[in-house]
C-alpha cells in the first residue's frame, strides 16, 4: 500500500496518513489552525491552501468546486472536509 504524508505548515507538523484520509480529520488530531463548520462541504469555512502535492489529492466534486467558487478561493485552495490524501507528500496551510 502506498504511503502518504501530510504536512501542516502552520504548526510545523508532518504526519503519516492512511491513504484516503480527509485533511480535516488529520488537522483536528495535530491541532492545525484549519477551521471548519459543517463538515459536509456546504459552508466553505475549511478552505485550505495546498502548498505542495495537489496531484496526490482526490479530485474535487461538483459540490466542492461550487463552494470554492462561491468563496472566491484560489486555484490551489481545497475544502479540507472534502479532499482526501491518496498518496505521496502533501503540504497545506489554513486558507
């Protein structure tokens, strides 16, 4: 099985994550400053900036793309409650 790591630059912590983990789940465990509200991909609170490794994330759903657009998110932004780390090294910070 491929290994995946997730780095939260705001707290300078890198963790090994099970492939398929949502960013928000790991963020809570390490105490990163990524905030969230609904956890369902509706509110846009958990917009997260992907610094490296966006190619290792799950593709955004239609819902995620709509919410990102409504929140005027940048091209490197994703919803932490929606995107999953599939493999490789991913580096993020709160949006």
